[in-house]
């Protein structure tokens, strides 16, 4: 019995996805709920599990193709045997028949008479074309007499036993973008490569451009002395890690400092809805995470009620899920303010772009020792970090933005004040 593999519901407002990668090949055994294929939406990547145990009989949608919710992307032969489908046994041809013609066996005749090439799926056609195999002479074992990818691969493995006619592979012309030498051969290491933009990358581009087109975006800067936080981390790192099972990082301090500043200047935690300004009395802080697929912003919900350990654990969990492509869309929705740390890649200064509909984003940067003039005229090397706050000038005034950043600076340079709400 054939079981259809369909594109599952992808979440609110998401109707399409791209087939990013098949984790199994046609003819492979699969267990129930085993991941089969990875889909990529404009927000997140997700794996589609096998609806039943059996054999992956056919892949009907190739990698890179766009599919809608509910579309059939493959078939599982739920035979329960757990083995790949085999071609029907064929009668050996007589010597006289071999001497006079190359008539295909009976099973191949059935495929040919039923126009096997026309009944082959996209995956089977592609493999046959690459291997130079005549689909009309391949024994079909798929549903409704279809030639599957596994049939083509089996025919390639045993061309003599199955009587499969194999065509000589045709030369393939080099891509137009690859330069050729004087002999007409493609030069090594072409100077250009065209790669299709992923659905996630397209969505990132759309949102960034949307922010530039709709918000009156401006950035203000300050710098913060990291000496106090670094000393605090050094003093308590061992006991903190022993008690909570996680290291004490810098990001949790900046989350707490940002919440203190957002409480003092609530317009930075608001958003515009038509002609209204929506002030939010909760703090769901987004933390930008870089992945192989692009930048994603999972959200720490209710961060105002968390301690440093809880924040660090949330950041570690969300970061791991983001890099493994296992973030749900709910985990990235509804943030009120975002923090991004370009310093992990060595950035000394940047102007972060807003994450709509939010009106504020804080940019952290590389910690670098610089000579600072201290009270009394004394010059000393201090570990300094530049901070950048990009904000929507439509509802956040310059005074509020600068004061917000000063408040963050005060909390980081004197972290004890966050404990006593000073």
C-alpha cells in the first residue's frame, strides 16, 4: 500500500515552502516518524517525518522546488517488509533469441507498452537522463505501474541480468557563465557562480528593506567600559557554572540592562499600529543568532522576570535550536526589542537595522582595550565596547534614544545598580 508524503501545515500565514534537502533516497528503508525531508519557509526550516514505516518508493518533488501546504512530495510503500522493492524475476532468454535481437524481458515490455517513460516520476527521469538509461526498458515496481528512482538504480546496477538498454551518455555543454579556453574547454575555476536565493534569505531581504522604507531610522552611539562586568564574571564564573550548569556570559547583562532602560523609556519598547502607538508593559527580548541559512531572531519571553542564569540558559537553548534548524515560528514571533552582537565576529562599530514592527535595536560590538582618560587626568587602558541604538524617529525622540543608551551604559559599568533598582 502506498502512503503519500505531504507538506504539513507550516504555521500562521505561511502557505509555501522550498524542498531544501532530502534526507533519504528512493529505495531506502524508513521507520515511522523518521525525518525524511527538510523544508525551508521564509521564517524557519523544519523536518517532515515519515507518515509510516516502509520503503521510500518515489520522490516526486526534487530539491530546490517550491511546494504548497498539502502538496504530495513523495510516496512510501508501506509493505511492512522493510526492504527495497525488487524487479519481478525475468525468464532467461534463449541463445537464439540473444543472437537475433535484443528484445527486452516481459516486465520491460509491460513498461514499454504502457509508455514507461511517460509514467516515470521526476526523480526517475532525472536519474535515467544522467545515467543514459532508456526508461522504456526498465521494469516498473511503483504504484500504478510507475517507474521509480529505485527501479532505475537497480537497472543501472545489473544491466546484463535485466536486459536494460543503456544509452551512451551524451556530452554536456559547459554553462554559459563558465569561461572557455582557446580549445573551447571550460577554464578551471569559473569566475562566476549563480546560486538561487533561499526562501529564508529572500524573506530577510524583504524585512530589512521594509524597515528602511517604512521607519524613520536613526542610530545613536555610545561606549561602555566593560571592566566591572568582566571582573564580576571572573569572580563568580566557577560557582555560577557549578550551580547552574552554564557559563555566565555578557549577553545576559545586556538583556537585564536593556530591560532597565526600556522601563525608564517605554517608547523604545512600543510599536506603531496605524495611527496608534502601542506601549507594551512586558519585555520579550529578541536575540539575533547567525546560522548557515541566515540571521534569525528567537525571542526570550518574559525576560523581565528572569535572573541571569535563566536568561543564559534561554539564550543557549534558542541559539542551539536556531543553528540546528529546529526553531519553531512561534519562537521568533512577537518580540518587543532586539539585541544583536556583531562583536562575536570582530565588528568594532555598526548601525543595526530595525526588526519590524519593533522601534529599537541595540548593537553590541567587539571589546577592545583603548586608552581612556580617568578622573584626575590619569590615562589607563580599559576594555571598551561601542554600543549602537537604532530607533524609529517617528515615535522615539533623540533625547529618549540617547538617554536610553546612557542608562544601558550606567547599568553595565555599575551592574550592582540593577540589583537595587537604582
